[in-house]
C-alpha cells in the first residue's frame, strides 16, 4: 500500500500545474461527468539490482548486478464532478489499484464557479473527512492550451487533441473528454492516459460526510 500512496502523492503534485479551465475563464464541467486514467510510472532502462546467492559450501554472497528494472504496476485515477453549491462544484479525485477497484484515496475540492479557485479541499482519512492542502488540480479545455492539433491514441480510443505544455507537463487536451478534458499527460515521473469517461454517472463518495 505504501507504494501506491507514494505514487499517488507524486501524481497529484505533478498535476498541480494543470489550472482550472482556466482560473474562471472556462466552464467548470457538468455535475456527474467523470474520467478514469491509467498512470504508468517511468523507469530507467537499467538499474542496479541486489542479487543474493547461496554458494555450494552453504555461505551467502551478496553482489550488485546491472539489469532491467522490475515491473512496476500501473495504478488508476478517477476525476469526477460530483456535486455543486451556490458558489462552486465539487471535483472528486480517487485513486485505485485496478480500474474499477475500491478507492485507495478520496479527495474532494470545491472549485469556485466565479474564479476557479479552491474554496475548500477535503480528504477521507481513517478518522473521517478532514481538511487537506489544496493541490490546485483543475480540468483543462482546448482554448487554454497553446499548441498544435493532432491525433492521439490512448486506451480509451483515438482523439483529436491540442498538444501543448502546461508548466513542465506535456498535455493532449480535447473538449470531447468529460470532466478533465485531458487525453494524455507526460510527466517527469510517468504517463497519464485516458482509460474511459462519461458525461454522467459519477458517484459522490463523500455525500453526507463533507463538512
């Protein structure tokens, strides 16, 4: 579980560069929309591996050997617009070990309809829902990305998207993608690719529990 917790933190920190579509200058996506992504961590082509050998005389020898890195499993992130107030809409971020598996973590951010700023940010912890630092994670729209239009293929299919950069992150953005608008994102620590999405059906995992 620690592996996934650390990876989750890295992804959310990396995606903090993605502004609300954008800071009040674009529409907050519709309530009920959601999108699930697969995150594949990047690995070096070769790395040092510790090898433990039992010799014929029964002694143990430890040595270092260079080789391909062990396989690191992907994990999945679902972004959803799950509710609204008079002032804003709730963006829910959940992480999963499998696409449809139980949530490893659940965070909700109330995004202002007026200027796109976070009005509140909460996470579900072992003691219930508590406040958490706002990571500025936001949906994107094509109009907020300067770049070229091209076709990109991800597990969810092929999309015509605008390819550009937001901070240091390379992104492919399409207004056809519900909730986040992101088709693909290339981060320093891995790649985020759209797996599936829908304009409706998102479940509010903190309903009745928000403070």
